[in-house]
C-alpha cells in the first residue's frame, strides 16, 4: 500500500512539474515556497570591433566601464561601474537585476571611471534625469590646454533590450562600442632632405567637438576649441642621396571625435615670422585616404573606425608643397580637388 501511495505521489509531482513547464513556470518560480524566484534582468557582453581591424579589442583597450540604465520612457533607472581586471576577460559579462516585462536602454562609456579620465558627465545621472539630457564633456583642464593633453581614450555604446515577462533566466545582449578619441601625428619633411627644426613652427587644430550627446553620441556644437600638440620632436628616417640624415619634425595631437563635414582646421605657422605655412580642412584631408582603400565605407564610419592618423607634409624652402601628402603610409596626390 505504501509503495502504491509513493508511486501515485511521484506521478502527481511529475504531472505538476510538466504542467508548470508548459505554463512557462520554472522550478525557480515557486512550485514550492522554498525555491528561489527566477532571475530577472540582463547579462551583457561588451564588444569593441568598430575599428579598422574589425576585431574585438574591448578586453585590451577598455580599462574602466560605466553603464547607465534607462527605462522605455527614457528615465534613469540605475548605474553600474567596473574598474577591475575582469574587463580584460573575453568571457566576462555584466549581470544586472531588473524587473521583467520591460524594455531598457543601456548606455555604456569606457574610460570615464578611470582616475586619468579626460571626460565627465555634465550632470551626474540620477533619479528623475532623462536620457535626452545626458551629455558628456571634455574636462576643463583639457580644453585649449597648452601644451596639449594626451586624452584618456573614451568609448561609447548603447543598446535597447527587452526583458521578457516569462524569462526563466537573465536576458543576454551585446553592447557594441566605438572610440570617441583620436591620435593625430603630423610630420614635416623637407624635400631636399635637410633637417626640420620643429621649434620653428606652431601647430594648431581648431574644432568644435568637446561636448557629446549621451543619447546619440553626436557632437553638440558649443564653441571652437584650439588643440595644441601634447608632444613635439624630431625623428631620423634614414639617409638621402648625398648621405645626409633626413630629419623630420613631428607634432602629436589628441582630440575628441571627428565628424564628417565639420569645420576642423589644421594650421601650421612659422614661429618667428607669423607666416601661415599651411591651413587646411583636416577632416577632408583625412577622408582622402578612404577613397583609395575604403571607397565603399561611409565617411563617418571611416572616421570613427580609424583613430590613429599619421600625416606627412612636404616642405620646400619652408613652404608646404600642396600637391602631395602621405596619410597612414598612403600617398595622396592632390589634383586641384575641392577640399
């Protein structure tokens, strides 16, 4: 009799579990009072492959992470940060408990939680703040600094993700990120091979790109900023025909995001006479390379994927030869193109 009762009990338990599964109720959802509820929330992966290598460089390049969570109405929900070595682990995921049955917007920044961060939130996200008002600005001591500042790299990404009401586990998603900072190295070379004294020149980049929208990552116009090089010097690149060592002068800049069509100018001036040696629309010149190897890539995508720019300008008797430049080792010949 006891065996029959046990058999019946086991059968009824199995039916109950099967019924619960069909109804979308996991064993974690209180078939018995002592069982824990199902986890509600998200498990997020972060990827930075929006680069010219088309490979995920997040583990090697992002050293601190800020994640902001907004509800479907665009209202701030919570903030998470991570600064430990787990960021270098390809298998690491950020887990956040959130109520199910809702859609969330996740906004991620790499580089803002680090002690050496170069950008900050204009207003710290808090209860009652809206995604539409989220803005990130370059730190005041970086804007217009002389000498310039080697900006700590800034990364941005966002994701809209719904946590289903009947989810039995954390909902997984991937936040794809992009880089918002650039490194630009300008080299001056005399065509006759004679040394270039970098101290003979003043280098400047002017741009209006120090304020960024948190919702879209677009540049918000404010005012022109003059970037100065954070380092200058000379490099020997080998011998010319008469055996003389060719010495190039260089100036390296660190800037915020470049936008296609924006009025960004590179200007080089003779330090003694004040004569303008060169003044060009920088972004247009950088995009000259895209038309050679990446002609099918949209201009803005190219500007965002590339972040290290090496530009060689040729001088003749202290004047720029405006028919040829080298960008990232590609020779660009200028034939009266409108720039």
